[in-house]
C-alpha cells in the first residue's frame, strides 16, 4: 500500500482524537517530504506505538460483548405484529426517503453550512424547501466550488444516479438474500470484492478493500494503515439492517456490527449500530426523540458519539431554531473531519428533532447543516420515510426519482426503487417469521 502524506496527517488527527500524546511527532509529520514514501511509512509505524487515553479506551471498546456491557437500558425489541400492507408502505417510504435525501445533498457534498447558506441566499431559496437549485452562471455565491452533473439539480432530476450511500444499501440487501441474517464479516468482505468497484469505495472502505486484496482479514482490515476507521463510512451502510429488523433495534445493531467491523472501530462501529437501531425503531416509534434514544441504547453510554448525541438532544430541546442547535454542535464537534461519524450523526439528530415530524424539514435541515450532506440527507430521509411511510412523503421528492436508482455495484445496474422495497419486504418478513 502506498503511504501518502495525507494519510499520515489523517492518522495524526485520529491519534489525537483518541487521546494519544502527539506533541513529539506532530512537527515530524508537518515537515515530512511527501515524496519520501519510506519516511512516511516509518512515521505511520511510529504512530502505531502511541498509547491512546486509557479512560477513553475503556469507554470505547470495539468488540460486541463489551459494547453490550456498556450500553444503557433500551427497548431491544418491541412487542406487537406488523400488518403486511403497512410494513410495505413503510419500507417503500424508507427507500424513497433515503434516495431523495441523498439526491438533495449531492450538489453540496462537503460544503460548510455558511457556504450552503450563501449559495441558497444568492438563489433566493434559503431556507431550502426542495431539491437543490442551480445558479447560472454557476455559482457566484460559492467560490472555490465546482458544479456537479446537472442530473442532481432541481428541474434536471430524472431518476437517481449511482452513489455509495445507496450502493451499500443495495449490497446489504444482496448480502441478506445470499447469506441470510447469519452472514459474517467475512461474507461482507467477499461481497465487496465481488460487487463493489474499487474506485466506488472511499476512505475507510478503500483502505479496508486494499487490505483485503493484500491478504489481511477482519478486524485487521479496519486498523492497518486506516486513519479513517472512525469516519462515517460504516454509518452509511446501516439502513438495510434496520429495514429487515423492524421493531428489533438490538438485532439491527448486531447486524450493523458485523458489517462495520470490516472497516471501522469504536465510534465508526457505533455509528452504524446507532443508525441501524434507529431505523428499526422508526418502524414503531413516531417520535424522533424516542427513535434516537433507541439507537443510543445499543452503543456504549459514555462513548464520544453517545455523549455528542445526548448533548445535541439537550440543545434541541432548549432551542426553537435549528440553527441555534447547529451552532452549538459546530462549536463543540465541528473540529472533526467533514466526513467523521460524530459531527454528522449530530446533524442527523438535530434535523429530526427540529423537524416536527415533517419529512421536508428533516431532510432539508440535515443538508443545510453542511459536512457530509448526501450521507446525512439519506439517513434523515430513511428514518422519516420509515416513520411516515411512502404515502406521506410529498410528491415533490418522489416524482423526480421516477422509481429509478442506478447502482455502481457489479450485477446490480439500474434498479426500480419499488422492486428494492418489495425484495426488502421479503427479507423483513423472513426475519419477523423467524422470531429473531
């Protein structure tokens, strides 16, 4: 594996966030020659010897048994049955919500909140209430940015193009169809190598993919030369496990854990477990606060992600305006990378909490927060779609999708969203019938 200076710098940030003392090695990293690959590899090796903060390490395990020991009380599994027609509508809603939210966030992926606000104000459309508008000439309000393909802007959308935020959801469905809920992390690895093109995976997933090709096995695939091991990549893979575990947040989190450990550790794992459990609860709960709490009940109570989400819930309860809550989240957690798990999970949570149960408000707020906007819009949309059902999602979001979703996955191609929802219903029905 080629060790770049960027990767070494990202590892330095990761070690610092883990509470390791990086004072001595920081100037060495800053002064490193980007063309001295041997020297960069040596710096990476030296950082592997740094000791993380002991208290933080104790609060943030990466094995499932200890994670469960440290989680708070929670619903684990809701009582009651699901009417098949209602479950069908909710699953269809979750799929539509995920795709619509992802599409909404694609034009401004990686932008800051301030840049998004400036762009939308220039378009006369702040706050956002529909798909992202295109400013022509593009875009005087967003210096330093460049336009996306036209097919992600309002008025130009005709189906949803490929995106990793939906590629993994389709792949998760295929994993369940091939292996059932007893799939292993090794099964996930094999599915990646068979179906995911290397250049369609990013950050932690790309490093894990390289590690697999080089003969490493989980969980080492998540840790070897992988400074992105607590970034958002696992969290975006969570939704399918919640879709097939309606009302069973513990099961959803368990499936999410098996998937996440291929590429992530600690808060990277918890992000997927939290999101999967939230989705499972969203099929039963109609209160976003209860959904978030159900997710929190499946991860360690004192991990950084849990503490950040708890603070976000507190602030959202105090604030009438979502922007006030966002300012506090940005103040305390905005130092994390724009695709880190923690800050982006807070954006999803505050959007849900300030939405008042309104689908449009939930996905637009999540995107206006900035950071990883397509990921956050997708997660917020998925959760709201599961809570409300397809019939309750405004047509302005669903009609432009034309029931069509493209996948970069080998063998998946062009999919009908309604077909994906029907196949997901089959898998969820198997889980419900099994009594898991």
